[in-house]
């Protein structure tokens, strides 16, 4: 199998992205989709002074 992949890689080595995508689509290989990163859900921070039960202390060393 690696010999066949080597031949395909050699054949497509000088081709542009569109030519590679067209060749792979002919072989029924799905085109890689761009990754869409989901926004991380974060716990909202309270507005300063509005949450007296929250105490924050910072010590600079």
C-alpha cells in the first residue's frame, strides 16, 4: 500500500491545491474541512462591587 501512496504523492507533488483537491475528489476522498473551534463557555465574572460574597486578594511577590 505504501508504494501506491508514494506514487500518488509523487504525481501530485508539483500540483496546486485545486488540482490536488480535484484529483482526490475523483478518487472519492473527502476534502478536509477547515476546523471550526467552538467558543468555550466560561462562567461570567461578577461586576465589581455587585457581589459582596466574592473576595479577591492578590499578593505581589
